[in-house]
C-alpha cells in the first residue's frame, strides 16, 4: 500500500482539509505517479459543493494532473520510471461499447460510463446498481501520489512547462474537442462566451486554428486582457447595442459560463446552419426561443471533455503552437481561498497547485 497525503471535503458545506489515505500498489498494467502539479477546474468546485447532486464524500478533486512516473507494474510497456505524464478527467472506461471502440471513451455507454479521476464512475454505483469498476469513489490529483492504468496516461511533450501543461488536460481538451468536432477552420468567425479557465484555452486554440475570435465577457477588465491574449474583438455582455452588431455573424460559438444562463441573446448571432455549443453549464438551462433556432436552421449542442486521443492531440498541438494557459501557481494551503476567487471570477485564468507544497507539509 502507498501512504498518500491529500486535501478533501467531507461534506458539501465544509472547506477542503488535509487527509491521509492509502492507494493500492500498482497492478501489472498500472503505474505509480508522483503528482507534481494539479490544475483547479471549476468542475472541482461544483463537485465538492455537490452542485450536480451526485457527489460521494470524502470528495478529493483534481483532474488536471501532471506527474512523474516512479514505479511501473511488470507488464507496463507505455511508461518508464522518470517519464513526465498527464492524467486528465478519466482513468478508465468499459472499453467494449461502441464509443469506447471508436476511441470516444468520454461518451462510454457501459453500465457505469467512464471512471472519473475523482468521484468514481460517471454513473455512480448508488444510482446504477452494481458498479463494474468495483470502486464507488476515486480520489483525484489534490494528492501526492496516484496509481493509474497505463492505458489512460498522457504524454507531456517536451517544450511545455509541466505546471502549464496541467490545465490542458481538462480546460484544453474540453474546448479543443468541440472546436475540432465542429470543424472550426482558418477564417471562421467564432465566439467564446465566458472568459475564465476554459475561455483562455479556447481563445488560444481557436486563434491557432486560424479563426477570427470574439470574446463575450461580463468583466470590464477582461476586455483588454482578452485582446492582449489574442482576441480580435471583446465585448461586454451587458452592452446590448454592441451585441446587436453581431446578428448572423458566427460560424461557431462556445459558451463556458459555469451555471444556468440565458443563451437567447446569443442564438441570433449564429449564421445559418451554425452551432452554439454550451460546455460550461451541465444542468438545466434557461428556456430557448426555438423560433430563433428554427429560423436559420441553427443548432444548440453540448460536449463533454474529450477522448484520450484528443487529449494527447491537444497536448501535442499546444507544444507545436507554443500555447500555454495563463496560470497562477499556488500552494495547497491556499486551495479554499482559490475556490472563492474562481467563484467570484477573480482568477487570471487558472490556478495550478504546486504539489511540492503538500509533500513538504507535516
Ligand atoms: P471559470 O474559470 O470560473 O470560468 C467561467 C467564466 O464564465 C468566468 O470567468 C466568467 O467569465 C463567466 N461567468 C461566470 N459566471 C457567470 C454568469 N453568471 N453569467 C455569465 N458569465 C459568467 O470556470 P472554468 O474552469 O472555465 O469552467 C467553466 C465551466 O465549464 C464550469 O461550469 C465547469 O464545470 C465546466 N466544465 C465542463 C466541462 C465539460 O466537459 N463540458 C469540462 C470542464 C469544465 P467573464 O468574466 O468573462 O464573464
Ligand atoms: Zn475540469
Ligand atoms: Zn465504453
């Protein structure tokens, strides 16, 4: 057994606190990773606070993990001790269903869907009967050590700073996957709604694909910073006159707003046959005026993280295009304060935990 230190919440109302627990030694096809860095995704906060109604406690989040392999099982062929590796949102899937066989594990249709890096299977055992993974809960990357099957490891390319690679594993792939799926290409006009951790990555990735990018934000100061980061235009969502000039402008729109919100002001901005993908809110949304959707054969869609292959692709894409998220490195002891800043929109643009601070703690 491996003695591990982590930070976890014991219930929806309490802050994260240090815990000690044990992980199993790696099996024949598993690796033991020393966690170096872990990004702080807004999903971590939703999960800790049980905002999706499916949290299993203790809840130990973290799914933007970069670490160093320190030990491998006897049959491992894809990693060696010393390798710099990543672990994203998934640590297993059923591997048999049609989406899994097609390389889209993030849409696994197995009886318990995919196994999340924290909070157990995407369909928890309590809700789906017997759990095919034999694990009701999983503990994520706010911890010193992780044990994962080699099949769900990502390679961190040389040329990306390890701390900056971490957010690519969720924020990066969650925005890259829909950009690719809806075939965003050079010259397209696209919009990003909500400029936080996902928005920052979406802007950089879309610019690298050659798109003309407009950012819609609720924060006055982000108008300038979005432009400085590369946005061709940045607009305050509350400025109704400004919104009016975007009618039928966009080939693709991506909303990263982290809660129920009204898409109706944005739908008329889609061109004929164009799609607005909401990745931010994973909950019931405000009613849509379907006349606006039908009128120009527009589409409203969703998208969930990305596949393993897409995660590797976006890591390699970021290395090739020299794209990194804007991050602020924090010690684990600042995690609860960091959550408050994410919720109030005060982060620019992603916190990443330096896990050395946890290893060094008493
Ligand atoms: P974040 O850093 O908090 O960014 C969200 C941004 O949305 C904020 O910076 C803010 O940007 C804007 N915003 C916040 N509240 C708003 C409101 N009430 N109305 C309008 N805009 C608002 O969060 P994140 O880490 O990027 O994650 C965003 C969401 O994506 C979270 O809900 C997370 O759970 C979800 N997510 C989904 C997937 C998936 O697979 N679908 C994967 C990862 C994350 P401005 O200041 O620019 O307005
Ligand atoms: Zn995430
Ligand atoms: Zn499957």
